[in-house]
């Protein structure tokens, strides 16, 4: 076998192993969700009779969950007004979700994050909610240097599982509807209600400030990007839509928007 064919075969084997590892993690999480749903169903069955009686007496039913998050408007503009942008550089090695992890320090730790109380109408539940299940990606640069989004945001008492590609947060005391499992910038939106969540909601869970002049502990003008275009409003209002690619540049030099490929399953 030639050197080129051998290299290609090794890359194929590595990709296959990473895919199998991610599938195994997702299967384990799926079993946890199913167990949680089964327990919930038993609870509902136990109280169903009482609810039925209450409805027949009052003639009204319990209010349904509504979209309390609003629908922020996407105010996007051209990159031309920003002048020359610095290339983003190497994205880093792929992590346990098949997404690159920046070879850089974390923007901030998770010591300030919420520990179970409701934040912006977002609860922390004992199991992950999947009625509304999407993912977005966040990249952060401070003065032109990359910063990691740490694993375990939105998962108090996070416990890591070792994988060949690095740690993966598989459990904790509870799961907020917005959270991270790895330090790869993937924000998991797993909610029992369908609504538009924002980057501000995520940072509020994290316990870190976010605004036009600050991201976490860093103070400077914030330039935001959304799907490769300039976002021209308060970064707190950036919506977390499915497969949104969001970038925050704090200070200068400005870095061109990074682009990732979402693996199957994300």
C-alpha cells in the first residue's frame, strides 16, 4: 500500500471511530431521556383523574405553555464596513462531538453559573428535554485570540465522561434548557417548549455579563457576527436558531467569521 493510500485509510478509520464514539454517547443520553419520560408519564397518569375532575367542575382547562421568549429581529449587515479582517487560524482538534475545540484558555469558568433556580424562564430539570431540540455554535475571540466556551455551562454538578477526543459532560444534578457538553462551542437547546432563546439567555445561565461593550470578564467594543454577516444590534438579542453560527470579537484586531460543519446528529 502506498503512503498516500495508507494515510487515507488511517483518516477513514479515525473518522469512523469518532462517529461511533459520538453515536454511543448520544445513545446513552437517549436512554436517560426515555427513563425520565417514563417517570413523567407515570406521574401524569397518577394525577390525571384529579385533573379531569377539576376541569369538569370549572369548565376550563389548564393554560398551555406559550412562547415567552419573543422573536428577536435579525439585523444583519455587510462585512465591508469593518475593513480588513484577520484570518481565524487553526480551529483546533476535533472534540467528542466531532467539532473543533480551540487550543486556547476558556473565556471564563463555570463558578458563577446558576445552580438550579429558574433563569429567564428557563428551568433546570433532572433530565434533558427534547420536545424542542436544536444546536447553535458560538466562537469567541478576545483581542484577536481565541477563547474556549467551557463544557458544563447550564449543567450544575457537571460530571465528565472520558472519550478518546476529550471529556464529555454526560450528567449533572440538573440540565438547563441551554447547555454545553464539550468545550467546542456547541450550545445545546433542549427545551420542553418551542420558543426563541437568545445568547443573552445563555449568558444569564452562565452567570457572565454580555453586552455591546463586554463579554464575560473582558471589556471592549463587541463586534458580533451571525452566519458570516455582521450583527448590528445588542449581542444579547442574537437568536439561537438551529445551526446558527455566531461569533463575538471583543476588541481588536477583528477576526473573520469562522465556519464549522455540524456533524450528523447535531
